[in-house]
């Protein structure tokens, strides 16, 4: 189970890195904002999955 969760987090981080490479504005604050939105979405989905199962 832990290996699956580590693989999921690793895949998410890789997707985040690729997404940042495609962002047309290389501004640090813009990347920080996008990263915050991505992590918020990830944890919101995770919360939804956990509360739906329990």
C-alpha cells in the first residue's frame, strides 16, 4: 500500500514538473500560484476520496 501511495505522489510530482515546464510565464510567483492550485486540487480530491470511502 505504501509503495502505491509513494508511486502516486511521485507521479503527481512528475506531472507537476512537466506542467511547470509548459507554463509560458517563467515568473516565480506565477509558478508558486500554479503549484498552490495543483496541490490544493490534489488534497481536495484526496479528501473527497477518503470521506467517500469512510
